[in-house]
C-alpha cells in the first residue's frame, strides 16, 4: 500500500490539474475523457519527474513531505500535459 499511495495521489491531483487547464483553455474542444486521461498520465509523470529531480526518498522526507511533492508534481504534470494535448487537438480541429 505504501508504494501505491503516491501513484494514487499523483493520478487524482493530475486529473484536478488537467480539469483546471481544460476549463481555462476554451479554444481547444476537449471532451472529458481526453482531459481525464491526459491529466492522470501527466500527473504520474510529473510526480515521478519532480521526485527524481528533488532526489526525495519517501522514507526520509516523511509521509506529509512525500505526499505534498506527489501532489505538486501531479497537479503540474497534469496541467502541462493537458495543455499540450489541448493545443494539439485544437490544431487538428483547425485543419
């Protein structure tokens, strides 16, 4: 369960970040499914990248510090990937 909790936090916060960016970017016609998937994938990727950049060991950082890093990385990664997917989908719709 200890290994699964960070991934769950990253997925949930990634979806939240993706939904926020999807609502802000109105020019890209994105449905809910692309926002959810890109947010979840971006959240996991962002959380993993942030964790590797910080070199954070979950045992050393403590439970709260590790979850906070997972949440920040998840929101950021979900938002960034959703914005990229939205831009690509918007460009494809203009063709």
